[in-house]
C-alpha cells in the first residue's frame, strides 16, 4: 500500500514525512492555503531522500506553465485535480499522470474510464472545491472497483479511518493532507499512525515519538 502525503510546504515537512515512511509527497501549485512557489518546491525536492516521489498538483493550468514548473522544480509525477480532459492529461508523455475524479455518485466510473493511461485518484465531490476538502465520500460507491488503472483513495482520510477504508476499497494507494495535520502543520505522530493504518501494521513506536 503506497502512501502519499499532500500539501507539503517546507523541506522540514518533507523530511518528516519521509522519515515516517511515506512513498510520495505532494506539492500544490494551485489556489490553496498549501500552495507553494517554484523556489519552495525546489527546496523540498532537494531535501527528499531517494525513492520518495515528488508529485505536483495542478488545477486547470496551461500546459506550458505545468511543464515549466515540473522541469524547474524537479517533479516526477503530475496530478491534475480540475476539469482537465483526457487529451490534456495524455499530452504529458514524459511524466506519469494522476487524474483526480470527484465522487458524487456511481457515474464516476464512466468518467474514470475515459482517462486511459492515467492513475485515478478518487476524491470527494464538494461544490466549488477542486480537492482537499477533508470530507469523505460514500465508500460503498467504490466497493469492488473494476478500473484498468491504479486507484488512489483520498477524501477525508485520517489515522482513525484509513485502515477501514483500505479494507473496504482495496486501493493501490491512499492520499492524505489535512488528516495528518495539527494547527495546519504536518504532525509526525499522525503521519506515522496513518502509514501504519494504511499498511495494516502496528505503529512501531510510542504515540509521543517524533520522526
């Protein structure tokens, strides 16, 4: 089970996430309280150890802008969380792409199937919000998934519910942001508990231990 922590803003948060066992960190380049600049992204990239993937999150941004940021910041994967169409997503042939699909009803499956070649991130549909709402959707809608692509589960996940979500949906990965924060900052104990829950393993250290 692969784990992505999104909304990382500083090298300190990135190193903390890596030490807690995450596989990927997400940097937001769209309108958000967690938005980072290219210079901030480069500092995060330089701080990460090998084998931790750097993902850039974009929302309806021009292709050339995305490419410039990706090359300058050293991104390895691109995530599109807006209304980007399949042709747009497939035009970034140098980069693996994650397409976020907001789940409101069972029609999300039809939408997801249109994005052949992309990994699919399932997030919660909230009017006017591209992602990061901190709300869960009805996991029953995604039970027995039959999609020909890797599926990443997001939307309201936390250390308290990620193990149940994984058992119900059996995704290929999970994605969290606010669920591992305290006062708007990434929390070491919460990240470690989240990783343990996602992988169905005991937390290896005491609750007060800091990564």
